[in-house]
C-alpha cells in the first residue's frame, strides 16, 4: 500500500500522467485529495502547454547571415584593433628592455675569467715554443688544428687575437683608410705597442688576388661558424673557440 | 530560407540522402567541413523551438530573437569542438539556456524593476503581485487571452532556476533526463525544481485552474 505523498510524486513526475502504476491508480480512485491534486496538475500542464508559441521572424536567416558575416570580418580585422597594437608595443618594449639588461649585465662581453684563462693558454703555448695553433684554415680550406704560425706563435694563423678597437682605430688613423690590408700582417708590432691581442680578431681571407687580413672588433659569443671565401667559393667552417 | 536539397555527398553523407533527411550529428559533421547547406538545415529545424524557449525564459521577443541567433552563431563557430556525447537538441538547448540565464542575471544586476513585481521575497527574488480579475468576462476570446497573459506573467515571475526547468518540461516537452543534461543537474534536482515550480504556478494561477 502506497501513501498519498508517493502517489503525488508519481503524478508529478510521470512522463505520461495517464500511465500511472496500478497501485497509484487504485489509490486515486479512493483518495479525494490525490484525485484533486492530479486534476490540478493536469490542468496546469495543459495550460502551460497551450501557451502561444512564438516563431522566429521571417528575416531570421538573413539577420543570422549578416551577424555571421559581421563576426567573421571582426575576426579577420582583429589584428588591426588598438588592443593588438598595444600588445605588440608592450612585447617590443619588453624585448628591448631585456636586451639592454643583458648588455648592461655583460652577457655579450668577455668575462675577466675567460680573458685570464685565454691568457694563460697563450702563455703556455709560447712557453712550448712551437705550440699548436687552435686552428688553421690554410691549405685545403678545412679547419685543421696543430699548425703553427711562425710569424705570430701566440695567434692562430687565420683567426688571430687582434688589436683592440681603439688600436684598430689608431692604426686606421695612422695608415689612412686601408683597413683591409693585403699581404702579411705583422701583429707582433702592434702587440709590442702594448695592445691586448684578445680584444679583437683578424680574419684572413684568401682568394685569387692573394690574402687579406680584415681586422675587426668582435664580441665573445662562444663557438660560432666562420664564413670565409677562397677562390671565389664561400666556405663555412665551425670554429670551436670564442674570440 | 530556401529549401535545401543538396545531395548527400555535399555534406559528406554516404548514399543518396539529402540534408533534409540527415540526422543532426551528420549535419554537424558537415558543418565542421564547411557545408553551409547543413547549417541552414540546422537553423531551419531549431530556430522556432529555440526562439520560443528563450522567449519564455526572458519574456522579451526582440531580445529572444537576438539570443536565438547568438545560439546558432555559437553552434556554427564551435562545430569543430562539438562532441556527440548527447543529442544535438540537448546541446543547442544548453547553449540557449546558458544565454537566457546570463541575460536574466545581467538584467538582475541592472536592477530592472518591473511594475508588476515591485516586491521581493526573503531570497531577494521578485514577487509578482498579480491579483486575478474576478470581474465577469464577456467574451471567450478575452478569457483565453487573459489566461495566456497570466500564464506568461506567472512563468516570468518564477526564479530563474525553476523557470528553466519548468519551461523545458511543460512548454518544450523535454524529458527529465534531457533537462538534467541541458541544465547540468541531477535528475532528482530537476524533478524537485519542477515540482516546486508547479506549486508556485498553482498559487499564481489558482483563478484559472
């Protein structure tokens, strides 16, 4: 035997109120309260179901297409908005600040430790007399270690510790606008004038017209590829030493 | 909208079926592939039920049409993310329901005060003071008209959590389990809310029952 509350729950939750369990139907026949409840619920459902249903307007599709097109064009032009420019500007500013901070912090310059380490190595090479140069780009145009440079034993044959920027500038002032000099270049003379050979580099470029030494200021960025040209052919060699 | 009679292969459906006979999942798959005809067919099938549902929720026809269109725009733009775990009708009713509830909450934040509901209950929700007109009516159509107006007003006065459930159940005719999916609630909670909504409506519409 089920109670009124359970019957009312059956009535309220039935997908089809006409199809109640047999016990609930039997209870309804005998209980006036539940019968009244069932009648009210049925009336309410009918009232709600009979409310006027509104339809979409006749221009619904046209309006929808227009809104879709508008949304698509807004997305395409999103990068033109002021918000995009603001974001781009902020990103550029952050990048510039990061670069400046790195430069100020000495990320792109040689540390004192590296400089003293290199000086120590050069001293050892000089003490051994014919110490092997770090690398050489002579001969068959391939990087080859173990060759010495008789002219400047403390400097590699082709990638040499050159004079400082100030020394290069002074040399430039003395010799006129001939920063690219042909023929053998005597670094020992500049070294004898108290130049620090680790402050710059000299790149030897060999070709049909002889060899050229190009002094240039450098930054220490570790191992990097060196592009040089020989007999009109560009050759890239990976130098495993920073300069 | 013009009747869509594209062949099945146009929407990636095997055989000789047209978009009109394709089921909702097939149409969504076709929309995902960029088939405009499939989207038009989806709109044709659901524009009236969705517009009616949103209208019953917010009681503002112009805004209901806008939200209904927004529903279809979301269906179109997120077709690639649609997962066929539930029926598509559940999915689209869910979008429409969320939009309608957001609209109701937005209006609530604006503190729109209806002339018909200047009072609030303990929960801060509007209570409609709508005494039934006890004067004798002269015409059957007038009676029917007033009854419909009273029903619409009674639905509008319900708290939103009850309103969504009762509209989906007694106006749109969805089953309890589908309402539970649309509203992301348990079936028991849905049944409870519908029962409370009916009790509230019975009080408001006692003159017409």
